[in-house]
C-alpha cells in the first residue's frame, strides 16, 4: 500500500531533477482514484476469494488467502490506474508505434532472409506500387489523414474545448475517410454538450487546428446526445457539373429547337428607345406621422437583423 | 367471332405516327436533386412539402427550381402554376404550365386566390369524404406553385397593400396547402424580414441555401444557429454554381450539388411535357387562360 511519501516511477514528484511526465494535479487525482480502486478491489475480491477458499481450506486460512489475493489484484489495479496517463499516450500512438516496429523488424527480417537487392526490390514494390496507382495512393493518404486528425482533435480538446470538473476530455471514437475529408465520431463525457463545441467560433478553431478547410459538428443520431459527429472538409468533391436525368425521359426524336413564335418586335430593348417619364407622386400618400415611441433602428455592424429571427 | 379474333380498324390517313406517352413519373416519386458530397444521389420528396431556395444571384437557385418544375412537368398528375417576375427563368415551361404569371402583380394575386379557392374546395371535399389528406390515385392531381424571385412580388412590384396581400395569400397556401397536394417551391436571394415576412419564411420545411454573401444571410435561409455549427453557405466557391446546403429529411444541412439542365434540355423536356399534357387533356393551353 503506497503512502504519499513513496514516489512513483512516473514522477509526480520533481525531486532530485526528475522530469515531470504527468502534471501534479492530474497525478494527484489519479492517485486518489487508484487508492479508492485498491480498497474496493481488496474488499470485493478478498471477500469473494475468502468465501470460495473457505470451502476447501480452514476458514482462517481461507480468509487470509482471500486478503492476499485481494491485495495482489488491488495492487495491479492501483498500478494500472496510476500509470494510466502514460499508458493512454501509448494507446493514442499505438498505430504509429506498431507501424514503426513493423518497419524496423520487417526490414531486419527482410535483410536476414534475402540479399540486399532482393530486399530493396521488395521494399520498392511494397512502397512504389501503391504510390503509383492513384486510387490506392488516395486511399492510403485518406487513412493517414484519419490518424492525423485524431491527434489534432485530441490536441484541440485538451487546448481549448471546455472540459468537465474532472478534466476528462471527449472520447474520440472511429475516424473514417470521406470524399470531402474525414468524419470523426466523438463521445462527449458528462459535463460537456454539443453547445460547447458550437460556441465562440469553436468550429473555426477546430478547422485551423485540423489543417482543414472547414469543420462541422452535429449530432450523430437521435438516440444519444453524447454521440456527435465531426465532419472535416479539406477537399471539394462537388466541383463537377451534375447532369439532370430529366432529359432521359424524353424520346430522342423530340427536337431541342422548337419553332419560336415571331413574338414581339425588337422595340424598347435599349435605353434610348425608352422615354424619360417623370415620376408621378402618389396622391393618396398619408401624412408621415411621428411615432409616439420612436424606436431607433439598431443596425449591427455585420448586417445582423434581430427581426429576421423574430 | 370470339375474343381471340383481332379487329382491324379502318386505316386513318391523318393519324399521327406516334402517340404521346407520358414519362411515367409521379410527384409522389422523390425528385432527383443532385449528388451529395459522398457522391450519393440526393433525392427530395416534394409531396406534402414546401421548399425555400435562397442564395446570391448566380448561385444556382433557378437551376434547382427548373429541376423541380421539370420533374413536375413530366408528372401527368401535377398542374403547374408558375410565377416568375423575371419571366425567362421559368418561361420555357410556359406552354406546359396551366398558369404562367410574368411581372404582373394583379395576375399573381388572382392566381393565388384561385389556388386558395381550390384548396378550400378540396378541404371541403375531403371533409365530406371523412378523410384527412389526399393520396396518389385521387380524383384530382396535385398543384405545384413555383415562384422565382418572391421578392419581386412581396417587396418590389405594386404597392404595399398588394405586396402584403400577396404574402398573406402565399402564406396561407404554404400553411394549409400541404395535405391537399398543393406544393410551393419558392426562390429568392435573401429572405430577410424586409423581403419576406418571417411568418411566411419559417413555414417552409425544406431549405436550400446556395452561396450567400455572408454568414448571416446563410443563417436566414437555413435557420438560425447553423452557422455556429459550421454550416455556412458563405464558404461555397462562388464559381461553383448549384452547390449549397440542403435541409431535407434528417433535418441536418447536407452539402449537395444541384443537377443542371441546359436550355436545350429544358426546351426538349418542356416541349415533350406540353405535348403529353395537351393530348391527355390535363393542361389547358396557358395562353387561353391568361387571355381570359
């Protein structure tokens, strides 16, 4: 059982020139949770294990065994929770870590099993063929953007999205490539809502942070308010003209240049052809009355008119 | 002579070589609007719905309105009632339409009054039959009231009284026409409160915002609050005509690119629609009605 004087290898103390990996308040919060988790695990596992062990052993021995088992499991849980801020970073970077390991070990294995020219040939094929085929290259780039966007969003959430009292950030779920960019699903923790992402030009800040053109946030479905969807746009997939299918319903022999009626003669089509008629003031205009409660028109600088939303 | 015998008709020398066959569309089919940003087709069910189309000049509003009118023109169960202060945007459909209103305020008001009367009569009919709304195979067809540039009628032409009357009639048709198959599709550049009364604007369930000159204009078309969530049609490339945000089923703006018909396409579709409609007796020549 760790007393507060003991020091963790993850360094919530900066005594003796240690580097602070986890900030002090976060570390304190996690340690408090870890202590609670230790005692709860000890209690629950200890009782259960003691009950089961008492069936086979002397009750006192069984009880002792239960306490030992509970303490061991509690210590494991304690260590996991205390180390979680660091483990979480590993989890966040897992794809990159796995990829890096695969590259290093793959290259080593390749060099051991084939001669140098064979290794280079295989590498050139593995890298070059996807790079040369445009659809594959685009798909790979889209996946890479998904990875990047997850890191960028996490950065945004930590930097300027309001967190709840415990400091827990929104949970980033799946990220998927779309023709326009990426779509990321996010689960909001208690204390947050969609409004927190909408206020004060937050989406514009998100777009800047994600190196994107624009970002849109919306609910992902009607069932959970916590599940939201973030659409990140970095390409313009709608640039081409879409041809309407309606002409396909028309038989081919219908001409496009049906005879037009002779219609009106081309008179009055230019300015000199139109006479300059004096404006006749309406005769029955009521006298302008001064309102009893004059309301000053409030013109806002950006053209916002409150009555538009009345 | 039994049933298997064929009857030979006497040859008719002046019989046409072909008979008009309608396109087989129905207004109960969703209208193909374009594609969304995932490349999927965007369909817009127009029956029992109304749509408001906004955006700056050249944003593709009229193109979208033409797509909707074109679909309706090919539906044998729809009568067209077109109001266009600019004449040429919907003018190519003039012969296929039952009523075509140019820049004529009196005619516009008379037309809306007629539609309003039809609406009242249909509701009386439905009440007498103990029904609440019309169906696909009803005694009467649907009516599409398409209005390009509402601002001309509601803020520019005529005097204040006429403009208010026009807005009130249109509001009534939008509000009550839904269940009896009277569909309103209206386009305008900036539907702010000085152009269209907010009480009319907010009745339109579906919105299409082409490119707008600023974020507030976009919010006026789509509804308040969408800009804050990142939906602003101000970000659309001005050269990309026809792209915009569409609020339809789902209630969330969807970025779509509206389909485009060239003038030649519109003329072909309109002539074909006119041909099939006149022969089937649904549409009477618009000229006769307007002359009356």
